[in-house]
């Protein structure tokens, strides 16, 4: 009996140790060190359609009254504090340098209610209108702080990237441009959005080794059995979708690679009306935003520390004329 019990305990110990080791190897990664910043971060709530939402707002010191506003959207099952950390505080570093505000909204459902028909969008048995929530948040912040309503931008990673694309399609009157990381346009059978008139410039930043949102298109999933969120177009087809939406020439222009960065390819669609679509391809990049301040979990695939994703996104936003 004692031998049997000892064998069971040894087996359980081995199993726990193995699980812990796998967690550390595939999932755990140290948080980035928080930089010294000039401004203040506040946490607040907003009531919309019977729900109370939380958001965090970063304001650099001595920010101009008519400053731009950048919204950063988190991934599935996360919140605003997590995407702030996982982007290496990159947008706040840039905000101090270039004079803009950063807001990190937290969603209520596991996934943002984006353009996909498939996903975990329910809260208490109903789908929430995340477009209305984010529009209301922008209007509230503009009224309170005097941000320039012609220079409001949205970006996000994974589910946050998918939600950014919905804002580009359905709310271009509030968002001058969006940047979606690790996200593609849902395939026609998986598409539920109702695009309005063209008007938002769009940046896509995707890795060719992304095993969750496939660069070449297909099923959004993890290891073939988790987070199955339907079919998406390829990254190139997604960029072409937005080029057509904005009535841009469909012949893409290949941009020069970034200096000293060898894992990036760039394609751009543009017209004389100052609207553009850009596709930044991260060669052998996995799922998530490349940046130099935080190493992503191995579960998400290769995690290159270059290019600086937040910096490229801000450069894209900054060149969009009101």
C-alpha cells in the first residue's frame, strides 16, 4: 500500500513539475521594466448602454490642448493594463516625445465585437456594441481634454487589431487612421460589418510565422483546437480590401526596407487625397507586436525585437493629414 501511495505521489509530483516547466517555457515571460515617464496615468470608468467600462488614460506633461489621441486595444481575454505592458509602454514613450495622449480601453467580453461572425462576444447573454462604446469614449475624452477630433487614431493587437479594423470600416468619421497588428479581414462568409463611406487610412502589421492569425489566410485558431474564430483573408488580400474600400490604386508600391532591419517588407497603396493603406510584413514573426522592450511568450511563435512596432505605427498616424 505504501509503495502504491509513494508511486502515486511521485507521479503527481512529476506531472506538476512537468506542467510548471511547460508553463514557464511556453507562457511565462517577465514583465517589461516601466520607464520613467513625464506624465500621469489615470484609471476611470464610463457607463454606456447599461454597462460600466474601465479605461486608462496617459497624458504627457504639458500636453497641448489640441493634441492627437491614440487608442490602444487589447487582445482576447485581456484588459487595458495588460496591453499597456505588452507593448513595452511604447506608446507612452512616444507620447512623451511627440505630444499625444494614449487611452487603453478595457472590453467586457472575451473578444472585442469585431467584424467576425465567430467569437466570444456575449456578456450576460447579449452582444455588446463595442463601436458605440469606443465612439462614446472618444467623444467623452475630446469634450474633457480638448483633443483634436481630426487626429484620433486606433491601434490594437490580435482581437484589438480586428476591432481596429471594424472602427476603420464603420467609424471613419471619428478615427482618421487605424493600425491593426496580427489581424486580417474576415473572409466573406465570416464578415458581418457594414462599411460606410471611405475615409480611414489603414496599416496592417503581420508576421509570416503567426500560427494564430495566418498570414496567408485561413482559420484563426490556436493549435487547431483553441480560439477558433473563423476564416480570414490573407494579409495581402486584407490590404487590397482596404485599398478598394478607399478607392486607392490597386497596384501596390513597394517601399524601401527599414535601415538596419532585415526582417521587414513594406507595401503601400496611396492616392492624392492623403489616404493610404500600408502592409508591413514581419518575416518569420509570430503573433503580436514586435518591439524592443518585451519578449512575447513562446506560445505565440517567434518574437523579434525589431522593428519597433509602436514607433512605425506612430509614424503612420503622424503623416495622416486632417
